[in-house]
């Protein structure tokens, strides 16, 4: 494993632990050249899933794209990285456990929206505004107003 800071291949594992119920391993590493520490995650390499985009193109499933979208939605919100990683893990697990070789990007987006709704409503609205591609402020306003009935149910849980 190369150091992300100095690119040296001389790194040493200083700590390892299972995460996500044993589905992956978190490793703390230290670079022997520059002395800086960094974290890596190791997961089993499972058969690839193809994502069918809205325009019909196909591309390999990429969890980092999902994480980037969630990170943008959660920017300056009180949602830590571990929570965001757990959301992506749940989405990836659902996608892979279906057994399908292909999944529509719309289905992945629906899963993200549901997860963010239960995590942080502002992040949910941010993501949904891009995901639903609102054409006007009025469309956005109607969407936010429609959330009231759902947020009241959510508070009563």
C-alpha cells in the first residue's frame, strides 16, 4: 500500500480491526518514510454490478460516487463520516444482495433518499433537490411543503 502523502510503498500496519459486522477490515497504517498515518479499508471483491444511467448508458457500480453525493448533501451538517460510510455500505449491500447484475441509477438514488430522510432532513432535501432535478423554485417549494406530513410522522416515532 502506497502512502497517500509521499507515495512511498514502505508502509506498516499498526492496527487492524473488523468493521461492519466483519464485512470489512479497517487498518491504520504508518509510512516508514514520512511517518504519517492513514486508514485503509479492505473488503471482499464481489462480482461487479452494472449501473444503468438515466440516459441509458451503463457503467460499473462505484460506491465512491454514492459517497461523494452523500458528502455534498451532508456538507456542514452534523453527520459524521462513519454514518455516511454506513449508509453507502447498506446501499451497496442491498444492491449486491438482490443478485441482479444490473441496477438502475434511479433505484440507487431512491435508496440514498430514504437513508438521508432518516439521517438528516436538510441533507435529504439537498440531495433530493439535485436528484429530482427541480426546474423552478416553485417546484422546490412544493416539494419541501409536501414533507410536512412525513416529518410529523417521523417525529411521532
